[in-house]
């Protein structure tokens, strides 16, 4: 299970403030905390700073990688921002995300071929957001076909089915779960990834929904997730679900987490 | 989602004591509490009292149904106990369970034809316990075939895949999950049911494992569950998972539970 830590996102007030103030220590602490909690990649997002996004992303890549040995997930809808951040990145990065929107797709292909990052491929087209799992699977299949023809290895592609709130339409949870299952079955080498929090938008007790959505998505084959690894219960759910799904030899990961107090929740 | 309340089981010390003392008030309270918490059936089990099992089961059926209007799940490996308890039961009961063991199967068929209870059909044969999902599915298919030929409606059959601990073999969780999926796909009218606690036997923090196993099993199509409906978090997980799976119009059940404080966990 690939874990991408989502905390360094400028949509969080504390992060926006730290970025504006160029507070390197605060950003480095967030990166190290997430790495220590089990993250494999650290997402960096400065999307709210429209004009300054490129500069701030570059600053975050350099700041974090000077102090913490961990690869980053460059999170932006802006190909220019992704390109410039990737050029500075040490080691193999992840990008979040390419889509099947013509302009975005074409701008990112050259840099993907140059730097060979892991690629989050979001199920979105110029025609808008998909609703059903059939629509999502069609977009995903097309993206997989195109990316592999460009030389991207299937295991380097992480399909994001695009999570939408169940408060808007009760079928939106199942649509994502079915998409994960279809991709896992039809393209066994390709990975799937998603964020958790959109699923619960508009509802109370959002954490509960997010926590269990991860369990359901893992049961359908999800192989990557973008979330806050400092959320002890979600991390505990991830560890426990791996054991339930037969991915934890002798329940060793589960037992280690238990002994370390990681399964002892107070909420 | 059919909920069977598991609390009135003589393997619990307090229940054994209440049964021995013929403490009707204690048994009635357990039944009412579970009904109020959302149980559709109340499981009754007096298996530890080998010689007295029949008498005690009959006493529980009469005692509970005099005071609480709820059907019972007669839980015994003993066909004689099931037969005598069913004969006293008002309304339509559930029996737990028939198996593909020759003697047990043949003894129960006449009473099933007479009283037409819902039937838990456990994936077990005279050859012992199944290990893989293929073995479980083969037994389930044979039981479904035989029971429907005897006139049992498919929707009255609840296949129990037989949950075994992941501490014994890491594949045992997946084996059950895959069986649920295969049955749901191959026999869409047939129901599936299981208990939760066997999955976590031999491991610490058992409740966490049980809670998430329910979410995973529901994601695969589980339509019935035997558990303690007074366990607030498991019940909250059930309600939340229904919403995630598109089974809760406008998330109405979820919102009602939230307003009633049922999603406000302290553990």
C-alpha cells in the first residue's frame, strides 16, 4: 500500500501561513512527521497561491529535500508548476495529476518522458467529471493505453477514479469502488490511488466516513492512498485491513503496530 | 442488512448464570436491549448445557416471546434442540445452522419443510472445515442446490462461509471475503451471513479487527451479520458502510444515526 502524506497543502491555513512566511522549519517538520508516521511520498500543494504557485512549489521541493530523504508528490493542475518542480526534485517523484484533458495531457507528456515520475492519472476529460463506474473505467482505460504507448510502465501509473461526495448522489461511493475493482481486474499491473476526504463532503462525522471508505476501497483492490498519516485511526485501519486481506505475513505488521501503541485509539 | 443479536449465548458467563437460575428478567432485558439497538432476530444458544440444552432453549423461546415481539435465531448444532425450539416459536424463526454433514442435514430437512424458517447454511461437510474460497463455494453451491430442491426459497437461505482466524493463516480473511463475493455474484437471490469474532481469535485488539472485517465483508456483498448490536462502533460502522455502498437514500439512515448520537464513539 503506497501512502502519500497529504498534510503539506496550502488549503490548510497553517500551511498557507508557513509558505507565505517561508518558514522552512514548519514545512520540514510536517514532512518529517509524515515520513515517521509511514508516508512513502509527501504531497506538496501550493495551489491557492495562483501567481506564486511555481515559486512556492520549487521552494518546498528544495526545502524539504535538503532536510528529509523522501520523495515528493508534486500536486498541481498546472503543467508549468509540475515541470519546474520536477526539474529540481532529487530521486524519483510522483506527479498528481495528469488527466485526459487534451491540453493538460499534452503539456505533461514531455516532462513525464524526461523525468519518469510515478504518475497519478485522474479520471477527468474535457467533457467534465464522470459519474458512473463505466465512465470512469473508460477514461482510465484510455489513459492507461495512451501512457503505456508513451513508454510509461503500467506499475508506474496510479489511476485516481475521482472521488465525489455520497451526499450529492448515493451511487458515488459504489462508482469509485467498482472502478477500483474493474481496474484491478482488467489491468493487474496498474495501481489505483485516491484521496479520502471528498467522499464525506457535506456530511457530519466526516472522519468516520473517510476511515471506513479506505477499508472498503482496499477491499476492492486500492493500492495507494493520499491521506493524513498522523491520523492514528486511519493508519490503524490501513494496517488492520492489510491483515484482513492476507497481505500481512503472520499478522506481523499488525502485531508490531499493536506493540507500538499504534492501535490504541482514544477517539 | 439483516442483524442477528448474538448476546444471549450461554458461552457468556452472565448468560449461563441467568439461564441456570431461570432468571427470566435478565434474559428478557438482553432481548429487548438488542431489539431496541436494531436487531431483527435474537440468537439464542444454550450449547454449553449439553444435557439441558433442549429444555433451556425451549424456556428461552417462551420466556423471550412472552415479553418481546421479535423472532429468534435458534442456534444449535443439535437437530433435536432446533426441532423442539422451533415447535414452540411464534412467527417465522431462523435456524443456525444446517450444514452439508449428512446426518445433520437429513435430520433438519423435515423440520425446515414443516416450519419454513430462514436457514443459516454453514459451509461445513463430514470431510471437515474448508480452507479456500473454492472449497467454501463448492459446499455453498451444493447446499443451495439441495435446499432449493427441497422447496426452500433462495432468499430464505443465508450462507455462512465459516469464518476462521487470520492468526492461523493469513489467507483466511480473503477466503471468506471471496466466498461472499462469489455467492453474491452467482446466486444473487441467496443471502450471506457470518459472525465476526472468529476472524480475530488469537490476536490483540480483537474489536478493531471485527469492526473492520464487517466493513470489508459488506463491501463484498454480505447481507446478514451476527454480532452484538449494543457495540456502538460496530453498529455505527454498519450504518456508515450502508451509506458508502449506496444503500442509504440521501444518507438518511446515516444522518438519523448521527442526530441520535449513535456515531459519537468514545472508544
